[in-house]
């Protein structure tokens, strides 16, 4: 795992967008794993700007999102499909038929989870998976006790997650109780993982995810098992990392990061 500390949240999001753009330019048919949440809005803004000003081309790109709420249709303003349309899909030249999210309204949810895994496999697997981190350390909706080898499935949302996401709904009781999420095992199979966390409220959980012991209680710790995972944080989210001087030295000196400094 590599951890990169950027001075501000805007700089961290910009770096993540540049890493994505680099991969997309190298492979226009990139299979891109996407994430939702407030943190990602800045990344999608950067990608939209790069599409407009730098001809970043999404026409052949295929996407798979991490998760979707059970019971919300794509037209529901609280659904992750709606979020993706608003923040990215309708702002760039992506073919919407190439964008995939689990269907939270499927009649047979278990069959939908199997179908989603099969669609990822048919696309050849995910090349680059963008990830946020919830306050309790979940990736997607891999809540506490998510098996490290879990696949796409229905997961009950923890009270902490429902409370955190209530800000986007009118009230806590409107937050769905379940979601379909890619599993930890599904995420670990992606060729590259890219996690973005910003803000002081993420500092404690970032330190656990990056430097703490691997545990199914905090699914983000599983990223320590991934051979190619980059964690990008701002100064505030880096606040509890014990080895941040070492991480800073690597970013400042190693040739692989030269074009991003
Ligand atoms: C939701 C999403 C996660 C995301 C998390 C953090 O729970 N399912 O994928 O990482 O929110 O969101 P935020 O960026 O708003 O803190």
C-alpha cells in the first residue's frame, strides 16, 4: 500500500482525478470501479473539467459502482444511480449503457448480486476501483463482520452508516436498511485500488485502515492485502498516521510519482 498526503482536500481530489485520467488515456476501454459519497463529488468535478478542457474521453469507458440501496429505483433522487448521473455520467461523453450499478429494486436480490458479479467478470474484471471510506471503516457497504472474501450481496446497514447517510435523506427513518454492495473479495480482485479520504473526521479511521491490524470489523483494512493500492489523503485525514514522514518522503522522491508532484 502507498499513502500520499496532499496539503488540501481539493489537491487530494485533483490527484485522484489525475491518476484516473492517466489510466483512462493509457486504456480508453478502461473498466472503472466507482464510488459515491460527498468526498467523491470533488473527484467527479475534476474529471468533468478534464473532459471539457483536456478532451478526456469516456466514450469507451465501462463503469461498475460499488453499491446501491435496496428499494430505491434509479429515478429516486437518493439512489446512487441518480447521484452518478448528476455528478458524472450526464456531464461527460460516457455511453450510459456502459455504466453499471446493482439494481436495488430487483425482484430477486440474490440473483441480481450474481448477475452483477457475472457482468464484472464479462467485462474482464475491474482495472481501477475508486474507493471512499465510511466513518466506521466500510468500503462500499461492507459493514462490520463483512467476510474478507465476500462477494456482491445484500448487506444490512449499521446504525453508524445509516446515521451518517441520513444527512442525504430527509430523516433517519427514510434511510434504507439494506444495500447491495460489492464484496470485500470482489474489491480485492480489482487490478488497482485508489482510496480517497479527506477531513479531520476521517483521521482516526484512516489510521486504522492503513496502519492497524486487518479485521473484518473494518473492511478497509483488507486493502492491506491488495498488491496495488494507493491511499490519498489530505493533511486533516492524515492527522493520526504514525509513519506519515516516510509516506511523504516516498511521494517526494520516488520516480513513479514525479509527474504527480
Ligand atoms: C457511503 C458509501 C461509501 C462511501 C461512504 C463515505 O456509505 N456507500 O462507498 O465511502 O459513504 O461517504 P462520504 O464521502 O460522504 O464520507
